């Protein structure tokens, strides 16, 4: 009986894990929105050219604007 209970617990634990993301920051944009999810998770949305754009998106959310540490600089975007 214990083996069955442990097997069910192990399967439930494995099923609840989430895959990791390969890259958090987009190097094309200098500003990111750090969005706090409902159950303690975080995500980064790097798609802003200015702090004002990011703040407009972040208003009303559990988010804050941060500078992208992996910004590639003034490269031309296509």
C-alpha cells in the first residue's frame, strides 16, 4: 500500500512541474516588464523601446518595468 501511495505522489509531483524557458530576455528591446503571476511565478515581457511604453502596459497589472541587462545596443532591427 505504501508503494502505491508513493508512486501516486511521485507521479503527481512530476505532473505539476513546469518546463523551463530557454531565454527570458529579448536582446532587441532595452526595456522589459517583469510580470508577477498569480501563484508566485514571474515572467518577463521584453518588447518596449521606452520606459513610458512599458509603464502604460504595466499599469493595472502586478508588473514593474526594468532595464534589459542583455540589450544588444543600437543595432538595426529588421
